[in-house]
C-alpha cells in the first residue's frame, strides 16, 4: 500500500509550489506507519499516531486545493484523475465502436442496393444494346440492298458454320501456328493439330504484297509467331493482349511492331482486377488513338477465348471508321449451351446469328471454316437430334472487292 502511494506521488507532474510542498509532506509521512493503518496495511482506528510529526489532514489538503483553484492551478489528485480519464476513454471507445458498426452496416446496405441496381441497369443496357444492334444490322442490310439471312432456330447457326464458300479464294498463305500432338476421335492414336494458324487469302484484289499493310491482332500466341511472321512480311502490326503485355500500356518491339495492354470492349473503360486493372477499349477508340480512322486493315486476327463476339460486333458497328478487308477469328461457343433451356438456347444462337447477318450484309463472305480439335468439349444440340459439334472453330471472312482491273490486266 505504501509503495503504491509513493508511486502515485512520484507520477504527479504538476509544477505548483503548493503541490510540491504537499508531496514532500506525504513522502515524510510515508517513511513510518501512518495513523490508523497497521503493519499489514489494514485500517486500525485504535493504532498509535504516526511518528515524525502529524501528516496533513484531508481538510488541510482540501484547503490548499481550494487555494490553488482560486489561483487557476490544476491540483486534481492523480488517482481520481486517472479514474476519470479511464472512464472517459472507455466511454469514447464504446461510442466509437458503436458508431463504426452502424456506419459499416449502413455502407454494406447501400453497397448491396447499388449492386442490385447496377445488375438491373446492366441487364437493361444489354437488352437495349441487343435491340439497337438488331436495328443497326437491319439498317446496314437495307442500305446495301441485301436481304438478311433468315434465322430458323439453332440449326441456322450451325448450318452456316459448316458450309463456308470455299470457292472464293484461290490463293492461301499460312502465317503463325505450331504443331501439337492431340488425341484423335477414337483416343487410341495421336494426330498432329496445327494450333492457332491463320490462313490469309492472297487473291490479287487484296494486294497483300503491297504497301501499306496494316494488321490488327487481338490475343497473341505464346510465342507471338503470327505477329513475327506478319512483321517479317513488312506489315505494320498492332497486337492487343492485356495478359501478355504487362508493366507498360504500350511496348514497341520494333518500328512497325507495337504491343498494347488493351482488351476489346463495346466502349472504353478500366476494369479493376486482382493483380492489375484491365484496360478495355472499343475499336473506334483504338482507331482514333493511333490515327487509323479511314485506313485499311488488311487482316484482323483474333483469339480472345469468347470475347471475339464483342470484337465482331465492333467491326459491324464501326464499319464506317475502319475498312477491314479480311477477318480471321477463332470463335468459341461454350459448353454452357448444353445446360440451357430450349428458349434460352434459341435466343443465344439468335444473338450470335445476328452477328453473322451483319457481316454478310456488309459484303463479307465466309470463306474458310475448320474445327479446333484440341478442345475436348463438345456441343450437343437437342433441337438437331442431339447432334454433336466442336466448341470452337477457326473461321475466315473476306470482304468482296471489285476485281475488274485485275481481270483486265490478266
């Protein structure tokens, strides 16, 4: 008890002369057992008075405290002051915890409402976009005097994919690609599959061997062989791949080979990701950024693992900004259609078929189609007696160009 009292007096830091005098008197009193306290520190009313003089009484201490208060000095006892501070701190801490809990709950509620509203707005915008795209395709077909292909269900999509107009191109050259062994259909033997090879039609009207030669590539191979081949062919290559181009937004490999950490989208925006922000850009944004508006893209290549349908839509919507002569894309259907209901599957393929309608009305011919065999999944279509199809295809489209001057020179 004496040690605690001494510690309390030593911790007092008030510099008032009267307080210092009181501390000295208390220290003197603590050298012996005070009145009313036995050796065990218990209260003893009958104990002898403390030796070494009389300690200051409560009335004397209160008198000094009142005098100090009149002089504007702070003479609060350290023990009572610490209790008051502790009470205030605990009260403030509990209040802060309560306010923070209420604030977090409120923010979570607001965030959830915003999330629901965003989802509804996204669904509405997607529906509006589909309606606008359908109207846009109809307008293109009417302007060009072409009758759009009729959609008669899921079979219309696969009928188109399985029957390319392979008599259009009489000269082909292969760019990029690598051979990999894959199991054949019976899985008892292996066969070679040329992976991600792009075939370009070299008919005279496309003037592939003449400058200028501008090429767009969306989604690069692991070894960028296609981009290397086109660069060696003296073409200016712009490659877009947010997965492979890291650290910088644009990387110039050579004077005529530039890579960009962009992904295709219907409009430009940045999407936060786990490790980096994905920069999604529309085709018109890309053309305006690089000064390609009104220029001819001799070949556009894509392997976007599903986002190629967005790219094909962009080609249709921005056809007045870029003149794209040939398109080589790997289209992915996705095995999720196997689990769709009849109505959802019908609408899904109708949306994809609209893109094919838009391309044909713009004057593109579907000139080459081949299945991608290294994808093991298969599409099963109940509407076609459970017919099985590959989940990905390499397809080529070429814009029909006038050939009179080439026929005359021949």
